[in-house]
C-alpha cells in the first residue's frame, strides 16, 4: 500500500464521504460488512459518536467497544489522526472533522435537527497499488475496483443484482420516517 497526499486537489478539499472499498470478494463480505466509512476524527469526537440513541437501539443497533474484533478486522496505525485505519480496506482516508451541520432546522417538534450532515477534511489517502490506474499516480482504475455500495438499504457491487443480504433491508422503512410535521403547529 502506498500513501498519497492529495496533491491533485486543493488541500482544503472537504468531503462528506470517505473512500469505501471493503468488499473485494463475496467470500469475505461477512467479515468486512462493518468496514464502511470510518470517521477518523479525534478520539474524543469518536467517543461521543459511539452513543447509540434509543430509536436506533429499538431498530437493532448496538454499541460495540471493540469494533475491529467484532468485525474480524485488523487495526492499522494512521499517520495523521488518532483512530486506526482498517488494514483490510484497499482504499482508506484519514480525515478530520470540519463541521457538523443540522439539517431541516426549520421543522417543528421532533423533526427539527433529526438529520445531521457531517463534513470532513481529507488529510491523506492510502490506496493499494493494484487499484491504481497504470501511469497515473493519483487515479483509481475503475476496472480494478469493485466497491460495495448501499442502494436503498441493499448492499450491491458493481455487477448486476445484490451482492449480499443487508440487515438494514430487514428493518421496516417506515420506522425511519420523520415524525409528522403539520405547518403552523
């Protein structure tokens, strides 16, 4: 794995998503299923983010102190941030928290602030050589990378059909609906 600095983009690049590439084969999906975008903010910020709201507990979410062990993944020391990277992920980013923005703040009642947008500043990217486009230092070969993506609660790869069964897809979508908002009340 080679480490690259974001030389082809401004250093103030802000990104809401980390590179996610944690399922390069179906056989290892179960072990890697929790290898989604890991926020590499400071340890204190991660601790606060680990609290699970009651609504999420009712949907089957839970707090896991040792996420690496539960997922069967290997922590790898980061260069610039405190939280470790995930060794099994062929593409990784190190980032710092740039901002948290409340969305739908004009809605009344329980709906106000129900959704947050998290903004991060990418500090460093790590990509395995086999994913790099030949002859280009800072490009990914789209034919070499087959990331898993979530498409309407289903885990899909860049092929026809679903890649694996998603636990999220088993949760009734209506449970995610915002509380009813009635203008003027």
